[in-house]
C-alpha cells in the first residue's frame, strides 16, 4: 500500500495515562502507537506521519480557537497526504468534526476523527481497533468528507453525537444513516457520501461568546434570555425546544424576552431536545409565534452541527440577516435538502 496519511493527535482518552488526579493527556503518543502496531499486520497499514498539538487538549477543555489548531495542519499538509486522522477526546469530538466539515468544504480526501473510551496504554482497550480501522478508512480514496469512526460505525461528522458516556459504541447519528459499518468486512455506503464539489478551505477566527445554547424547561424566566443577550458579543441563541419545536407560548416572560432578542438582531435557531427529531415549527399553536419572531428552524440538525455552523457563518463576516439566509442552506451534508 503506497498511501500515506497524517495523524493529528490533539489529546483525549486514547493517549491518556493515569495520574494521581485521574487520566491526563501526555506527549509522546507516537512511540506507544508504534509499539502497539508492531504486534499487528503493520505492513497492511498505510504509512503515516504524526503531529502532536502542544499543549495537548482534554476535550472537555475545548474552546473555539482549538478548531483552528486542528484544521491548520490539515490545510497546510493537504497536498502531501492521501488522508488524515484526528485523534480527539470523545466529549467534544462531534463539535470538532462538525466544525471541520464547514472549514474544509470541498474536501476530496478522508478526514477521520476517532478516539477511545479506554486509553491505549491499558491492557484491555478499544483504542487499538479504532485506530487501525481509522487508518484503513483514512487511506480509502472513495471517502471525501469529515467522518467519525467509532466502534464499528462510520458516521458523517456533522450528523454525529456522543450518545453514551461509558459504552464503547459511544457515537451515533440519530437522524442520518451510518456511512458504513465495519465488522468482518468493511461495508461502505458510497451512495450516502457527499457529492464532490469544488471548495475553498476557510479557517476563520472564532469568538467564544458569539453563540449560546438555551434549553427550554417548565417555568423558566425570560430574564435568562436577557442575561444571555446583554453582551454585544452575543450574536445567536440555539433554543432547545420540546418535541417538534414547541415552546411554552403562554410563558409571556419568555416570549417577550425572545422578541427583545430578535429585535436586537440576535439570531434564534430552534432545535429539538429529542435525540431523534425534526423541527416542524408551527405544527402546534404553541410554536407558531416563533415564525412571527423570525426564529429559524434547525430541521433535523444536531446540536453540535447547529452550534458550529452558526459559529462558522458568523466568523466569516456575514451580518445577522445574511447568516439567517445562509443557515438553512446545506453546506456540508449537515441538513437534508
């Protein structure tokens, strides 16, 4: 096999070691990978180089500027390699995979995110299988999008969510089919892959406070919305509503606060709290008021894709009106059209 891939180690459980404070990411992971791969059919795997971020990230500490650090080596080395692997912690992997799908629009090579629930340093782990399979997938020229591979599932990155905290099958894409399943054989569903298109990679500067997330709950006060929109840096709020997009329309405090936010050109996007759901804003009377406010339907998008898509669009310099117009367009397979 003549393919060569680049592995970007960002941190995460896969490369952690135990310490007196619990598992922590440590540098020098390439040596451990080489040691473990020496006991596999190494000759069947693609050649690889490896880059470690410094400092390494526990993914629970991920911030928007880390997306730039992850995307940068892919963009700079894009012509040198046939594919890329991002080793990432599971807590925020779906956020990073979603964002990279927007940064790397027009991608013509595989970018595979993976990690593990048990570190590679442990005797019993899920890390080695996830790594080896991801190496094979990253050298597959039929894949040209950002994916997550985990526990036998190849998923579109911006359709994925972490659904289990301790199960080895930690990720799923509840509102979109798997791109492939890997068991005795590697079965890829190429009919589901994003059609190739010309694109230009954009790795913009992100603002930490541009997008907020507001879960809807019984009896909530509109002051929460006012607090979230008090800063000039606040540009968008994701409403995590009930069911198919319902909010308590009899809660006048909340409705008034959302209207005030809309009047300030704060972008409001409506997605469901349910794992499997699609927004049908106005199907029930309690959500029809949102259409009058200009609240955007997030359709079947994941929270992670919605959050990163808003960040991406806002970071490209678009004003609120243009972001609202662009948001419902499919940029990287994140939404049905």
